[in-house]
RNA sequence: GGUCCCAUCGUCUAGCGGUUAGGACACCGGCCUUUCACGUCGGUAACAGGGGUUCAAGUCCCCUUGGGAUCACCA
């Protein structure tokens, strides 16, 4: 019984985008579910376009999502000599041949074919050449069998068949001696003993020629699962135009990794009517059979809903440590204010992102905030200073400032004046937070503490007095 | 253009021959309420079209239409 082995093989030509992340996630889940190995391989055969920054960005994205790998990262650029050997093998067995056609000649032929509405396929000029000098510049082509067809059963798409005559004699080694992608993936997946290849469905057309290569090389053909692509709201390929496509950008926008994972996995995969999945649950329930065949539109609204769900139900301690950096970014010194965990608890139900939570937490730490004059205007009836004073005084008498006692305290003030709670709570909120959008007033006061609440009331009194003076 | 893939509410999807076609996001309305939110209750909304097969088709087959992928000395 051979080991189950899966891999994610990005090319380092940019950051980890949501499409790649989902492919990685599916591979990871399948590996974990099957108790197999998950391998990370960097496809950097295109030396010109590959960068170390991209490698770093991809690794960062994987780590943030929690997609740990068991082997790698392997770099294809480290294995050029191996690919060379396999090319030689094919050559000596007559399964590949040297082609001396120049790129210019090929371009011309292709154009001509296109013009005459024929297939732009290599015409096989060099396929049966004999006795040619090897030192002339050349590429190496794979000798695709004529006739017959290549069939495979895709785990997601079902049976797919291609006539071999549709296939080109593809180049497996460039004139500079470097191998090409379709050859390298096969050699790598074969030698790494990959059992299931999960990748984007833009690779289906490559699959038959890859299968032919496996066979020519004498390796078993892995199972294939081609996942549909992710589209933007206008149903075109997802791009920056549609908003952020980098997973790290979502972290920076205040998304939780579990929300992104949950969103991505449900985009294309489903398990009955269930929407929320923990990672453990996903490992248990994920199945390639349940992955849909059609492309899906990336829906930011649903992602944000999931994010707010995970914020709402998240552990306050953990959220507090996550929130810290977002606040620091806004110039807040967290140590100068109330306990961050307590702050988080008041904000969890009303924050869709960590950025939103940070914004909502600002007033706790700022003592020089401005007041919402428009909201305040409704209460400038001449009694506001007195009301603030009353609240302040009752706070001074209170020894223990928890939600319950504050509520009782406010109720008492309401009763003594025969007014409603909102007549007291609304203006008090402005005094304590500066505005109208904030957590429950009593929670705010509990977190702020007695002293700070009193100070804020006093500052508000001065401010209102100033306003009233101006009015006269 | 050739080849290949795809097709249920606006979106993600359930459905695997017999359902009042279900859920979720978004949207609209009610309730809750100390603001903003949360929550809660309810509502609008879909089987692309046409042929078959079958007692019975969203489900199976074919065609049409419409999307998409791919046809490099990129990956």
C-alpha cells in the first residue's frame, strides 16, 4: 500500500492569490484527511520571472492560513541536472528527438497555419531527421504517438478524452538546455511519487500530454482533480480589478485566517447545508467528490459575514493579541488604556473585521477625542451640565463599577427626574465615547473604570459649558 | 477557429427520477433596544432554450444558446 502524497506547486511570480490558496487548501485537506503527506514545491523553471520575494510571499500566505507542509519547499531550479538525464533517456530510447527549427521559422509556420485556419501544430519537420550535427542549436521535442486517444478519469470532472492527433510534439527542453514546464511537472510528480494531483482546471488541456510523458518515462500515472477557477463579480477571471486577490491583503484588511479558509473551501465545495466548519471538521468532512465542476464567483459579502461570525465567536484573549498590532498601526499605545481583552469583549458583536474593531476601540484609548456636535445638539437644553454632574457624582459614590450597579445607578437617575433611559444614556454616551456608535454604555463604563469615566464626564461638562457660552 | 470544460435564486450552493425546488450571503419588512451594531421573525428571488427516454425529469441522453479554459523555446 503506497503512501498518499499530494503537493501544491506554485510558480513564484507573485503573491499567493485566493485561487492558488484554495488549490493549496484542497490539497492540504485531502492530505490531512487521508493521513498522507503534503509537499510544497516551487516551480521556478522560468528563471527570468521567478523571484525570491514571491517565494517568501507565498510561504507567508500559506503559514497565515495554517497550511503546513510535510516536505519542501523543493525548488525545481535545484534539479536541472535530473531533468537533463530524463531528456537523455527519452532521446536514447527514441521517444524524443532534437528539433533544429528556429523560433522564427516556427512563428512563421504558426501564423501561416492560423491564417489558413489550420491547427497551429508543429509540422514534424525534424521528427524523423537522421545524421544531423548535435552542436547546432536545437530544442528537444517529445515524440507524441500518432493515432489513438488519451483518456483519464478526473475526480472532479469525470472522464475526459483527447485524441492524440490533437496533441503537439511538445518541446521538453529549450535551446538553452533548460527543461519546460510540462516535462518538469511530470518528472517531479513522478519522482516525488505524487498520488493525486489537485490543480486549477486551466491544466486539463495539459493533462493528456503529461500522461503520455508518464507512460514514456515508465511511471504510474497519478489521479487528477481539476478544480474550477474563481471569477470576479462580472464573471471574468478574478483580478485586482475586483478587489484584493492576495490572501495576505485580507489579513491586512482585518480578516481572520479561519474565515478565509472557511470561505475558500465553501467556494466550490459543499457539505449539505452546512456553512461553518472548523479546521478539524473540514479534515473530517472534505471530499473531492463533492467539489463542483463549474467556476464560482468570489463573493466578498459572504467572506465578511464569515469573518464577523468568527470574530463574534472567537476567543477574546486571542483576538486581543491579534488586535494589538492593528491598534498600534493607528498610533495607539495599548498599555495606556483599559484591558485589551475587556475591550475586545465589548466589540466582538459589532465588528466585521479586525480593522473595524480597532476603529471601534479607538475611543477607549484616546482621551482627546472630539465630540459629535450634531448628536450632542439634541441634548443642549440647559440641563445637560447638571445631568452630567449628577452621573459623575453618583459614580463617585459607587465603590464597585460593574454593569449591574451602573444600570441601577442610571435607573435611579431616570426615576428621580421621571425621564427615560435614553434621555440619560444617549448624552452620557457622547460624553464618554464622543459619538453615538459604541458598545453598550454600561459595558463601556465598566471597561473604562470609575476614574476614567468621571474624568470624561468632567471634560464633557467643560465642553458643554463652552458651547452654551457661545450660544448666548 | 480547433480541442476541452461548464450551466438551479443576484452570489455560494442542496438536490443524485416522484420535493410546496431546501439552506447561506446580499436585499426588503417586523420585533428587540441606551446609540451603532448583534440577535430574532418573516418576505422577494432560480432549474438557459428545444427535443427525446420514462407512468414520472432540475435530476438520464442529444441538439441549440450562452459562458470559460487552452492551443509558447510561460507556468
